C-alpha cells in the first residue's frame, strides 16, 4: 500500500507525461528535419541557378543568334554554322558536366523545336533540328521564348531521367529568336541529397530514440516520484493524504479486502487550541497525532490524513480485540503529551472488513467512524462526570 513506491505501475495520468514529452520531442525532430530538408533543397536549387548563370554568360555570347534563324531542318546539320555551335555546346557540356545543353526555338507552326543539340550525334538520345521539345520541359521553355530567364524550382521526373532544367533567351536586335537550355542530372544531385538526408534521418532517429529513453527514464525516476510525492503526501504532516488513501483502496482486490482492518482517529480539542493558542499550535497538535500513529503502526500498515484532524490507518490481519487494547494504551499515553499546554486527546474507532455488510472499504470505514464518534461522545460524558479537565480544555 505504498503509494509512492517506484515499483508501482504508472497511472493513466502519469503515462501521459512521458507520452506527451515523447511526442513533443518527435514533433521537434521532424520539424527540424523538415526545415533542414527544405533548406538543403533550396540550397541545391540556388547552386544550380548560380552555376547555370555562369554557363549561360559564357555560352550566350558565343552562340550566333543567326544560327537560330538559318538552321531549320536536319539538312542544315552539315552547315558550318551548325558544326561550330554544336562543337561549342558539346565542349561546354563536357567541361561542366551538364547532362543536356541545346538551343531551341519556335518553328513556323509555333511549336518549340530543337535547333542544335550538344550531345554527340551518335548518342541514343541525340535530337536533330526540328525535333519537338519534350512536354516536360515545354512550360519552362515557353516562358524563356517569351523573353524571360527561367529555371525549374524542383526536379522534373522525366522518361529520360530526373533533371533540373534552366533556360536563357537568345536575342537579336532586342527580339527573342530562341533560347539555350541546359538540363542538370538531378539523379547525381538527388543521390547526394538522398544520401545526406538518409544519414541525417538516421542520426535524427537515433537522437530522438535516445532523448525519448533519457526523458522517460528521468520522468519515471525523478519527475514521476516527485509528482507522486506532491500528489499523495500531506504537506503538513508528511504522511499519506486522502488521495493516497483513495488510490490505495481502489487498487485493492476483493480478496485483499478480506483481512483488512480500518482504524480511524479524530482529535478532540483542535478548535479550542486554534482559538486559544493560534493555528500554528493547532498544526503542531495535528502533527503530533500523525507522528504517534505512524510510529506505532509503521511496520503493520499505512496511516493517512483524510481530513483536517481525521486520520485512517489500514492494517492487515489485525486482532481486533488486541488492537482495541493497544489503542486504549496509546490513548492514555497520548494524554501525557502536551502541545501548547493541551494534552494530545483523540477518539478512535475500529472495524474489520465484513463481506456480509461491506460492499467496499468505504463501508468498513463508515462503521469505524461510527465507533469513533461513539467513543468521542463517551469521552465527553466521562470528562463531564469526572471533571478531569479544566474548563478551558473542554471537549
């Protein structure tokens, strides 16, 4: 019946504490991971943009705009102008590790088509003059052919692979005549990102698991015991309070109630002491009875302060007749204890659980209380008859 025992299973409310902290840590970790992923993606996009800008500044100044006007069909691929532009694009593509680098324009039908492809003509995915631009790149290229620099904000997943395209218009006399397009291999970039993210995710999971373990351990070993102590301890006397009493009897199985005896005690002169000596003396009066009961029954049961000056002690396998005799002796002993000039004076009641008339321990306690009040009345009548106490120490 030790409510603050570390071996006692966590209650529903107590289990919510580590669960809430665990969820908070997990949410924080996921948020950090999400921000990290977002920033890394933006960083890669920014890096691609800067890189494409440097390449564009080099290539656009070296591509003759007239190549976009004069090269119109595959037959023009033998033209010297085509050979020069193709050699330029091929060398730049190889030097910069750009996957695709080509020029494009609108044909007479207003459709976007390839002009010069920087791939080797023997390559499987080489495009000839007049070949239609793939639909995946078309939205970006359309914007570029309208005279605007453009780059993809995210990876495009195409049938020829994952790419990050960028596009720059080519102008002649202030008019856009075509565009140069480059496509970075997002598979390589994405692979690096995925590897970095996988490692960071693994580390994050390990750290989250470690934080959860440490937090749960600390809560169970430190915070939960402290919470229990505050929740189930009477701050004035330091003994178990009413919460602890209710929790303990709620946990009792029916079979455990059979051998249970309830002892209730109530101070007799607390109001007189509070009125004549002050509440500090009244508190000391309460503490004195709590100390007396705990010291007497420490090894046999648990004592609780269940009200202002009311106490209950739960005992197992107690001999009621022997306990009654013991309480008479303790009562006489208490009268010799002086608190602020008053003897420690209390009444008590005893009842054992009886399945014939008790539905639960509360019924047993009700019967013990009835005996206690009967004892209190008997003591008062005896005091009046014997005039054992001075008038200011009346009951």
